[in-house]
């Protein structure tokens, strides 16, 4: 059992070293690009004539 645990510990240590060396390079090679927010031109609405007589007297 001890031999198995020793081999498992060495294997995990080796895997950790390999991941420590290569994962940062892979992460930097493919940066995540967020989509750009589209620019929307807005224009004010034209004035609407009112048919309300009370409002027309103002």
C-alpha cells in the first residue's frame, strides 16, 4: 500500500509541475475577447401636435 501511495504522490507532483509550466502559456495564448457593445445613434422624437383643446390654450 505504501508503494502505491508513493507512486501516486510522485505522479501527482509531476502532473502539478507540468501543469504549472504549461497552463499559464496556454491561457495567455487564447485571450478571452469580450464582444464590443454596438453603438446606437438616437435621435429625439419630433414634436407631436396635440388635439386636446385644454392643452392648446396654454
